[in-house]
C-alpha cells in the first residue's frame, strides 16, 4: 500500500510500534496515525517512529482526508 491509516491504540501491538516495524521492513508505505488521545501526548512519538502524520479522532471527520491528500502530494513530490 502507499498509505496505511492505523490507530495508535491496538491490541497486542500498538500503532507506534507497528509503524516502527513497517519502517524497519522498508515497505515504502507512509503511515498516518489516529488516536482518541490528546495529540500532544503522541505528537513527537509519531514522528520519531517514522509516521507521516497524526490526526486525533476528534478531527477525523474534517482532517483525515486532507491529511491523506497532503501525504500523497508530498510523496509524489519526493517527500516522506
């Protein structure tokens, strides 16, 4: 896939660790994380594991699609 959208809180393996593992496997997919927790609680962690972005669940209705489009544009332009 070009883009993986996943929750930070998942059973067995959280989204941060899953993102880190995807980056280590070099699958080439960008990762957009979502969570019901406050964005400031995970903001730096998401970048540290290689996520392309983060959208709080409270803003999914308005911000998810624009974030996905922004990531796609950045990837077409040669970004992460």
